[in-house]
C-alpha cells in the first residue's frame, strides 16, 4: 500500500532531524520550502511522489509569476531536490524528477566585511561600566577571533572551553564538532566576563552555557544580532552588518594574512571547500598591493 503524502513528509522530517542532524531552524526552513511545492500540487490534485520534470518546470514558472525572488526560488528548489533524493533512497520513487531542473540564475553577492580598524572601534566603544559591557566585549572578541556562527556562539558551553590549550570545542551544523583555536586576548575577555556572569542568578539547566542574559538564561540569536547592530552604530559604522559579518571578516582577514584556504575551511566548519572559496574575494586595494609587490614584472626597473 502506497504511503500517504503526509506520512512520507513526516518520515522525511524525522530523517532530516535524526540522520542528518539538522537543527530546528534548518528543519523549519526545509518544511517551509517543501510546503510551497506541496501547496502548489494540492491545487492540481497531484501527489508529491507522482511529480515529474514537466510538473516541476510549471512549478518554477508559477514561482516566477508569483514574484518569488530568484534567491528564494533557488533555496526552495534545493530543498525540493533533497526531498526527491530521499524518495529515491527509500525506493518510494524510481526516477528523480529534479535531475533536469536548472537552478535559477542568482548573482553571487560578496559578503560585507569589516576592517580591523572598524572592529577595534566597535570594541573600544563598549561601555564597560554597564552590566552587560564586559559580556558584549567578550562576545565580539569570540565571534571575530574564532569565526563562529551565531548559533555556535549561543550554544557555547563552559565545559567546551579549554583555557590551557587555548581551544574551543564547537558544535556546528549537523551536530558536527570541531576544535577552534582561541586567542589569549579573547580568553582574557572571557575571564573578565566570568566575574559578572557569576553575579547573576543562573537558571537551572543553563549553568554550563557561557553567555547569559541578566536573568541567567542563555542568549538568543536575536539578542546577539541586536548587540552587534547596537555597537556598530555606536562606533559610527554605517554598513549593514549582522553577527555573520564578524565571521566573514574573520575569514577574509585570515586569507589576507596568508592563511591556507583549507585551514580556513576547517576553522569555519565548512563541509565543502567551495563554500570557503567565497572568501577568495579580496579588498581591491589589498589585491593590487599584493600583485604590485609580488609579481616579478612589477619589480622590473625601466
């Protein structure tokens, strides 16, 4: 007996959570994107497992007509492709209808990057006389100094901080763990913050989380976003930035300093080197200065 669409979807989401180890946020994104296709097919009385390439082409056309942006279309189709690969794996369908589907053309947008001077300015502008001052200073030092994702930062635990060895144990996407070096400067800021942290009433179950709010709960992703935006504005930085901007800056500054791309890949926890290669964009002034100083033709005397 053929499984119902609802049963197939439920099993797929269980597979993503348990076997792929996806976070709740990522799982929600997959559900949202698959629901777009499911809703479209429901209006046509077509089951998800009965879809072919022609139906998917019509779905793509429909997304364009409903003014869904190319970036969103690409994300939705990526989720759809993953779903049909799962159906093949489970022998629910015999052929993958997404094979001949081309992803929408999306222009590659380089990430916003802060200069070292701008990051220093953000840190200098933090008022250490305020209760959250030292905590926020430690947060920025860890985000920039270790290149963490915001989800990795908010879930960072005291027990994962190896002070003597100067390493953090970070749990990234898919619950994959990696060791990330941490600078003595960042460790020093954390040690100063621990005094303030110990003054607040820590809630049961939150004792091991490093960064807490004044009520003793671990910080949320939204709160980290607010902290970064606030201190950027106080430092007079007009760029549109987020916590991820510090991760981009970390990778870019490492590359500019001569770090190997594979090393940066390991530090960032990227599964594929192609993800890391976005950081091979360099500031044009830096790129020009490197070429002018290093290329033999530019050192020839006329």
